[in-house]
C-alpha cells in the first residue's frame, strides 16, 4: 500500500480534533528522520510503506513509544514493518487525543 493513500487519513483524523497537518508531518519527520522535502517526495511518488520505512532512519527514541493501537500493544509487534506502521499510528492517535507535542515526540 502506498504511504500517500494513508497520509490524508492521518490528517483528516487529527483535523477533526482541532490539530493540524503540519503537526502530522512533524511527527512523521521526527519518527523517520526525513526533512519536509523528502516526505513530500515520498507522497508524490506513491512510495509503499515498505520502501518508505526502508528509506527512514528511525528516531532512537522510537523505542519509548508504547501502548495499544487497534487492541495490539505496539511494543509486542514482531514484524518489523508492521511495528513501524503501528508506531506511527500510535503517535497519530496521541496527537488526535490532544497530547502535547513534546510528550508525543518523547522529548
């Protein structure tokens, strides 16, 4: 699946709760190590999730992300790609729930 198909869903989810697209992109940049231009490039060329995360340099603090997404503990997901997807889902959920950006980014 292309990352570009899911990104607008993340944005819609957080905007319904009063948050902004820029915050979604900030979370993605923090997790992946991409700059905004690289993120936009991946969105434009319909990069798959697999290629998207293969190109990423995951933030070392990503190991601090814990909790449940869709009834599954993110820290217990064994498949490496699915774990990265679930980590991103968890961060987006935290943003939609109104958590402060400093806490979301594990600062």
